[in-house]
C-alpha cells in the first residue's frame, strides 16, 4: 500500500498549537502538501477528531482519529484508531486521569473546540499540557484492548520521549512501531531499531509544519495496514 502520510498533527484544541490549526486549514494544507492520510493527535483529547474527519471525508483525505498521550512516566505516546468511538473512549479515560488543573490561556494558549465549518463551538478548561496519572503499561493495555495502535512519540528528542526518560524501549511493552520527528535521520533510526517500523511524522502545531510529500506507509507493518483498511471500510 503506497499511502503518503503524516500521523502526528495537532489542532487548535492543543494549547501549544496555533489557532489557525482548524479542520479545513489542516485538510487543505495536507492535500496541498501531497498527503493522502493524516492522523489528528492532540494532547490528551480527541475533541476535534470528528470535525477534521468530516472535512477529510468530503475532500478525499483519509483522517485517522488519534491522541497524543503523556503517561505517568512523563513521555509521549501516539495512539491511533480505526473507529472514532474507540478513540473518544480512550480520550475520556485519559482525561479522567489528568490532575484537576485549569488551563492558563495567558501562558499556554486557548484549547478551542471547532466544528467542520471552523467555527469555535467550545473551549476545554481542563489543562491538557500535563501528564495523566496512568502508567504507560496500563495505557498500552487499554489502547490495545480498544483495538488501537500505540507507539512512543518522537523518540529522538531530549524531552518527553521514551529514550530521554527511560533510557531504552522496554521489551515488555511490545512496541513494534517507533516514531521519530521530522528532522531526525530516518536511516539512522531504521538501522538502530531494525526490528521495528520507524514512522516519521511532523508533530505539526503550525500549518507550515505539516509534512510535505511525507513518507509512504510501510507495507511491512500489518498493524497500520489493518487500521487503514478498517478505517476505509468504516468511511
């Protein structure tokens, strides 16, 4: 399957993302940049997944519902789903594990909920830029129980990555996918972790950061191929 992807994109509900990260802007920019599939992976919420999926469906872009989770161990994970309901269930479960702290818009920016017309229809008060009080082990088990695909995010970074926080990728978590950021050397990490599929995505918080002519979905990873087939069937 030759599918050009970017599986790590934030919308304006992530407080660190630009307010121009609206459903239509994201989908239109992704198409302009030659992408065929994207994943919406906001911090600790799936609030804007449905709106982006609706716009993507209208314009012929595959949009995967997902979430970027900060576990108790304070590194980030990407979870992707073939079904919006399963993604939303995980989002609600993660939200219940967050400390009860309100967002400071003056420090972190607003957390805007948008509809398919890019109208602001709400705003999340719960601070999303914080770790959930759920362990990585429990998160991995629950995402897989919900038929999701989960893997560590931007492992090459010096903060909020599994390597910076744990020093290694624990074998007992059974990750067969690892994500690197857009500026990392794909060949270096492919050689270093040759038993895993390396995913390279943008982690876009701004429209211009969305991957341009991104990488093709690897045929060797049956988890991702199966998820994409399921999502296509659901659409």
